[in-house]
C-alpha cells in the first residue's frame, strides 16, 4: 500500500528536523530561558527556510539554485559568524527569572527571524530537496501540485517536531532552578560556538 504523498512529506519533515544540531540547541535553550512560544518560533523559522528552499527546488528555479551554490563560501562564512554571535549571546544569557525578561511579539519575531536567516545560509538544502523529490519518484524540475504537496508535508512534519520538542522542554522547565538554567545556557552556548567553529573550518578549509 502506497503512503499518501502528504504523509510522506510529514515523515520526511520530522526526519529532517529531529537530528540535534545548532537549531535544536537554540530551540531548547530559548524554550527554557524565555518560554515555549519563543522556542517554537525558533523552530518554525528553520522550518520556514527549509520550505522556501523546497519551493525553489520544486519549481526548478535553476538560476537561483546555481547562484546560491556558487555563493556557498560567503554564505557559509556569514552563517558561521552569525552562529558564533548566537552562541555568545546564548553563553551570556540569563534565565528569564533572573533577567526579569518576558515574552513579547518582538521577541517572537526575532526568534523566528534568526533561525530563518541561519538556515538560509545553507543553500545545500535545495540539493537535499532535489534528492527527496527523486526518492519520491518526482522530477524537481517539473514543479506542479505534487511537489508543492510534498514541501507542505515536510513543513508540517518539521513544525510537528518543533511543537513536540518545545512542549516537552517547557514541561521540564518547572523542575529546574535558575542556577541550573545558567549552566544550561553556558553549555548550550559552548556547543553552539563549537558548531560555528566547525562550520567555518569546513567552509574555509574546503
């Protein structure tokens, strides 16, 4: 029995989002420090960027794809530096209970935008979607409703993962002391800086 296309996209979306990386660390840290909405907004920023790249691949916008791949060096350097900036901010961040900060619409917008921009600095995501389309038995250059449906499914799957992750982390937050939260921020910041260093070395050393 063939799995419906939308469901295949949802499964792929969960698989793309689930591996722990800098975006996952940011979502966990922001959920613990600033609440579930900020953490979820961060995850949805990454999912939105993935969906945008998926649409580019789906409609065979080869000029845009080629341009982004050609600019991979500069995009990689920019992404690595931006990730390092986020790592430093995370390292120095205080929990909301200690800093007296609260959620705001501006905070949600910044959380979404930062991970959206960070994900956009990896144009190889387009090539990943080309491979996904090929695996689904579709031609990425053909575009069409089936390709769009698959991209929508990937976004929904990714959004589902970030919702489950941030909900679980938010439920665990009540058992954590502000002092523990400081150490979580520091640990997350160091790990994000390590991801940034690896990204920069990969780009500049390659």
